C-alpha cells in the first residue's frame, strides 16, 4: 500500500488479536484488529507463513507463502 507504514513499536504485535496501531479515541480508521490475526491463523493451519515488509518513505507489503501439495485424484 501507500499508507504511512507500520510504526516500529507496533511491528512485534501486528498479527495479534485486536491489535491496532492507533487505539486512541480519535483514530481515523475503523476495524476490530482481527483481520491479520485471522489471516495468520488460517495460513499457519495450512503450514504456511505470513509476514510484511515496510518500504522506505511509507507503505507496507504483506506477503504469505503456502506449501505446494500435489493434487490427489479421487
């Protein structure tokens, strides 16, 4: 994305349940803070991994990897 990026102090808990970088009463964005926690759990259940990379000047790229399993014929 092209947003402001993820604050350094929030990065270690970004995939936690109810995690929100801005938890002040005047925050501008909605949400429950569950989206990334749900993504992480689903990907882990499929033996994958998820992460992110902050870009200099703002923005973040989220990524995930899933193992490739051969298709089983019925």
